[in-house]
């Protein structure tokens, strides 16, 4: 009995030592590569929520910086955001795709589960449900709604209606779920990376031509999130976040769309050559 107790104590001490060593060795050395987009501010908001230090590199999309060889070595997909960090093995790690970066940040730097839940818990899987719902649904559909209504060189009404209606459908799913939430957040009793992933896109509803007041629970959630200091700070990285103020299609928004349309189309042409 004493031998088993001694072995158990030794095992527990070993585990605690390894965990402590990992925690001590894992100091952030984060460089964050981004631009002012809904996907970019997911990461800056998460970094601010976790209180992590990071170096910022503003990637100038209009000049094609995201297609330069040095950046492609970090993110071979040539998109933002991307992030580099020192890994516990002593080697740098390159991360891209916003959902992957969010999962990395909470797994490496959220031991107290400020914006996550313990791995393997019911809530952690529910967070993944909504995280992938955003990555595979809201983002792509609203992105296409933005493209065909704002950037396409010709107006194709079928495409505009198709993606606008699908985005509204997805907003309806979020609205219904949030209306039933006791906390007002997507999962459990706290803001998580699932909420963070959605916020920048829903904040840009007006740019996609969607009236957010049609979705009262979602609108209340949007405002609840904005009241968080980390969201307010993180949304303005690397430049002021203005799209949330765009609620109607007017001359100013058309001017802004026209300024972006040129480099968006040039980027599409460049992508087609590969």
C-alpha cells in the first residue's frame, strides 16, 4: 500500500513538474500579420481578451503584400490573418486560417478558460460547433454577398440575392439560438472564441445590405460584445474599424467600395494565373 502511494505521489509530482516547466517555457513571442477585415479582428480581439503581448505587422492588401514570397512562407494561401510564435520545442510555428489561430491561442494561452472551456468538456465541443458554423457558413456566404453587391464589375441579381438570402438565413439561426441563451452568449456562461469569430462579420451586416434590427437577439448580442473592453480595443487593429457604422448603401459606401474594387479584381486576376 505504501509502495503504491509512493508511486502515485511520484507520478503526480512528475505531471505537475512537466506542466510547470511547460508553462514557464511557453512565453509568447507572437507576431500577428493582419489587415482591417472581419477575419483579422477575430485574432486581435482574442489576443486582447487573453491579455497577450504581440508584435503587429499591418499587411497592405491593396499593394499585394500578402502575395509576396516572405509572407507566403508564413501563409501559403496568401490571405490574412496569420500568426507566428515560438513553440515549446524551441522552433517557430506558423499559423494561418482564423479558426485554427483561435484554437491555438486558447489551447496554448488560456489555462483559466477566459474565452474557452476545458478540452473534452461538453461546452468545448459546442464552441467548435459555432466556430465551424462561422468559418464554413457565415463568413463564406456573407463574403460572397459583399463581393457581388460591392465589388463585382457587373451586377448579377441572382448572385446578389442568393448570397444575401443565405446570409440572412444564417443570421436567423444565430438569432434563434441567442434568444434561448441564458447568458446572451453562444455557448454556456461566457464569451468564447465562437462569439469572437462571429462578431466582426455581424458588425458588418450593413455592408452586406442586411438590416440587423430584423434579428433582435443577434443585435443585442452585437451590442453586448461591443461593451467588452477587449472587443472595443481589438476591433481597431491594425486600423480604425469603421464598417460597423455602415448601415446603408449610399454615395460614401459606394465610393469606399469603388476604391477597394480595383485591387480586389486585380488580386483575382493574379490568383487566376497560378
